[in-house]
C-alpha cells in the first residue's frame, strides 16, 4: 500500500437548492425538466425534482482531489452506481475510505447528511 495515502477521504457536502441545480444545468447544458421543472417532475416516477447525477458524482471527485496527492489523483478510475436520487433541499456528503488490505482502492459514497442513506456508492481505483 502507498504509505502516503490517507485512510479517509476528506468529506465534501452540498445542499441541493434550485439555484445550484440551475447553475449546474447551465454549466453542463443539461436542461432536462426532471431537474428544473417542479410541475413536470411531479408527474414522473421520481415524484419531484431531482439533482443531476453527475453533480453528485462531482462531489466524490472533489473529495478525492482534496485528499490525494496530485500524482495519485490524476490516475484515479471511478466506478459508481446510483442508488437513490438526490432531491431538492437535501444535504449530501461525499467521502471514502481506503479498503482494508487494499493496495490503492477506496470505497466511495454520497450519503444523505441527515439520514445516512446511500445515494451513490462505488470505488475509486488508483493506478500503480
């Protein structure tokens, strides 16, 4: 195991507001109404507005970038699975922990700050 790797990634949080979703929509040019139109979103299986999935994955990237040395961060391969949508007014926290006995693989996640429920889970693998 690389001795300079932290055991825990620095947590990064975000409260999902309409302004944050709108800013992310403009940044990515993803104007899907499931993210921006409460009336439309309420008629979908999601039952309301949800944050962009990639906005939440970006929190994992921020956690990795704030925790790892640049030479390790540049070699990360992220593999995630979306477990539960993130809704307006929710605060979520991204982080990770080095796998026990692992050489350079982190279990990573985005969790609800209030309920601890997984929203995104996966791994971040650093290449040798």
